[in-house]
């Protein structure tokens, strides 16, 4: 008899490790398209502060920041190249706890499509 063998490539772990990441910060603030620059600048400042607090040798200018409207509220998407996934989750949690504007965040880091919510 003929047997069929299927090879499976194991999934790459999302955590720990250095990998590209996508983060979405959610707020309860009403979205105003005229304030997109403010949302971007505010978020960049929050990230820069978090990087400094964690003593990371990371360049905030490498992070892409894009504010958008989600159900009438401000959400900010971040694309971060080559970041420590475990540390990123900690940093985003700190940002959320230290900033009343951030109500929640979704983090996807690494090759898996899993989103971690904080």
C-alpha cells in the first residue's frame, strides 16, 4: 500500500526574539482628521519616552506612526522593525498604564498572526 507523508514546517515562535512588530494603540478620544499630525507627534513622544525609560539602544525615527479613525475614535498604528518582542509587550503595557488616553493596545510581533491585547 502507498502511504502519504505530509511534512510540516514548525511555526516560528512569536516570542521571544527580535522581529518586526505591528502595534495599534486605541483611545477613547474622538477622531479629527485635522489633528493627524498631533496624534503622530504625541505617539512618537510616548514611544521615545518608553525607549528612554527602558534604556534601549533604539532609534524612534525607524518607527512608522499612522493615526486612523476606528469607529469615530483615534487609533494609532505603529510599525516597528527588529524589536525584542517580550520587551515590546512590557513597553506597551507601561505606555498604557502611564497614559490615560491609551485605553488598550494590540501587539503582533514576529511571524505568527497572533495578536496580544494589553
